[in-house]
C-alpha cells in the first residue's frame, strides 16, 4: 500500500495529497516518513527566486545524510523534492530571518506546481533535488494557491507536511 502525505498552505487553507516514491527514493522517503511520525513538519512558506514555480519551507535537519537519490534539476509539476542544505549553502540574512542554525543548515521540502523549472542558483550553480513524492490529488488548487504566494506574498503563510495514515 502506498504511503501518502498531505501538503498544506495553512493560511490559504489549501492542501494536496502526494504519494511517496518508495522505489525510486527509498532513503529519502524513509527519512521523511520517519520525521513525520512525530507530527507535522513545516515552516514559513517561501516562493522560489530562481527555480520558477516552486514553494518551499526549510525545517530543522532530520534523519541521516542521504546524498543524491532520484535527483533532478528540472522538476515537473507535482514533484515534491528534498534538499539538504548545509549551513554554508544558505544566505546569512535568510538564516537569521528563518531562525536556522548557521552550522547545521536545514532540510528544504519543496513542491513544484508549474512547468519550466530549472534548479540553477546564480551563486552556486546546479542544485539537484531528490524527488521523493508526486502530487496525486489537489495539484490544480495548490498551483493556484502557490501562484498567489508569488503574486500576493508569503508573509504569514506556512507550508506544512504531514502523514496521511490509513
């Protein structure tokens, strides 16, 4: 039986369902599923500056270092990605704003809601993400809400990931 997660933009009251890709990304899905066992993971929603149609949040580091697994630099609509950013990878003012430990860095959990994404950062180059889930329900409503994060702003919005058991 497939494992499912719920991804929510809390302030906007919009959510979608994603299926974990256990065969393609077994280490990543295991780490995320285990992290969600103790409750939802989430934080301030951010809209991507470089990648285009991406909304993400950075949460405190969890699980083991995974490395690349089912990587992409061209995510498609519905892809859910995991990025492991060490402390030196993130901008100092962003870390201060988000309360991210400067040494530990954090885990970036991102959803992609539209086409033509490219994970290229002008400061560091290519930034591959591990595709660990795919949105199977609610992508259209989530895409509309994500676009609103881009257009209207992310202040006060939270992106929250949780298990869907049963």
